[in-house]
């Protein structure tokens, strides 16, 4: 198992087709401006419906399989 953080490196690995699963934690915070989760991705990559969704205290943990 190899874990890669989001951002430009995560986007590059996703674009290369090397990602099997995406995990993200959703927290209700508004920053006023945003940054793309995977940086600048030029192609469409589809995720399956979440196969795990865990509710925490003001956080939602999600796990998606990358559609091939």
C-alpha cells in the first residue's frame, strides 16, 4: 500500500491511472476561496459511489473506488 496526499502530486498519480482508492474527510469549513483537491487535472476521472461513509463529530470520512 502506498498513500499519496492530495494536491498536484495526487493529481499526477490519478492522471497516470495509479490510484485505486480515494479517501477524503469532509469538514464544514468555509475558507472564502478554494483549491482543487487534486490540483489541475485535465481529464475526467470517475469515482464509484462511496463504499464507506463514517460520520464523526462534524466530519464525514468517505472512501471511493476509482472507476476503471
